[in-house]
């Protein structure tokens, strides 16, 4: 099954935000919920590393859009960003306050706000940095959220984060699609449509951010079987929240999907891989002192000269 193409020309109600909040709340209520933070922890490390690569900038006032407990703040509290005030915001109060009993371990004590990423409750020019760790792929109005982030940032403020990209869970998508066609003669959405790398770059440019940088990485994880993968997704709060989803998948279709998954992707020991594509982005609110791209046609050397032994 091919990657879903997203059309961002108008706001589409693709996701059931209320259902997603309930899913994340249920996941956070589990005593074992922190055991399923491993993807967010890995990505938080990468965000922190990218933050440390930014020289001669500090960001005293920060906002995390979409919380994963204290996963991100633990990684960036020792970064060169020199954050003094750290706001965490999430639609799920349970997720937001899950790690509050562990705040004594932090150097920066977060200020927690229950709120919707599609309606950011901060004033113009009030933040130095906005961060997001694997949350924005559940936002319906990404253009609107990006525009709000730019408004809230001070001049030369930074927007940095990560979200799941289009190759995520491609094995599960393909297996469910084939099983449903075989057993029920049709298709219905069982996993989220994710934005591609170019989609994220285009949205940042459309929101008039300066110097956008977008890249991606692939994380492959082995699971004992397809059912274990689906259990982990549910325990992460990453189960299906597409509005047009089916509330119940027939048992025989589910078993067929698991068999197809093993047949197409399984290892000799019975385990199966799952792909997670993580799209990272960095962008700045414009400021007069930022470097500007050179005018088109201003180059003084041709790239062709490289192939002719020329020197730049």
C-alpha cells in the first residue's frame, strides 16, 4: 500500500482529537507506562543533540507542545540552551502530570498546562523556543499550529522537534490492507496518515519560518510478533485515532494480518520488524540579523567545473 498523500490546502478533520486524548490518558494511567517511552526517549536525545549544535544562542523561556512526561526535559536540561522557564502543554492531564512526583530529579521544574496544540494559549513574542517530541503527527491543523508557534516566538526564536513520517509502520499498514482485502473485500484506515519530509518543509516555509532544516531517520524495532507490536502502540498511546476508523476489527481479519506480517517480514526466530520514520525539523522566526540565502544567479563558479578539474 502506497504512502498516503496529505493535502494541506485546507484544514481536514482527519484525527479524532477527543479519542486520541482518551487513548493517551489510558496509556499514562498504567503503572508500566514509562516502559513504553523508549521511542520518545531516543528521539528526545536526538533533539537535545541538535539543540547543542546551535551555537551562540540561549532560550530562557521554552514551551513543549505535547508532553511525554519528563522525557524531553530530562534530556535538554543540561543543554547549552540555558532554559530557565519550561512550560509543558498537553490535552491529557494524566500524561501531563504523570511524572510530577519525579520533579525532584530535575534541575528545571516544569510548569504544566492542560491545552490543545491547535490552540496555543501564549501571547505574541512570549517564547524563546518551542519544542515537540513525537506529538504533532496527531494534529489536524498543522499549518495553523505552525503559524501560531511563529506568532508566539520572539524574533530569532527557535522551533525544533520531531514527528513520525510517512514510512512509519509500513509493514503493519501493508499487512492489514492485504488481510482486509482478502477477508472482507475492502479497505478501511487502521493507521494514521503521516506527513512526509517535504510536507513538513513546505509547511514551515508556508508559515514563513526562516532557515528551515528538515531531515529524517529510520528506527527499526524487532517485536516478538505482530500482536506485541500492537500492544506496544496502545501502551504508547499511539493506536489508531483516524476519524473514519472502524471501532472493531474482525478477529479472523486480525489473525490473517498477523500471518501475512510474519510471511512478508518475519525473521526465522518468529520475530517481526516495525519501521518508525522520524522527521526532525529546525526553523527560526525571522530576524534582520539572520543569514540570508544568496540571490539566484549570484554564483561565481559553475558546478560543471568540478567535473573538469576546476577548483572553487
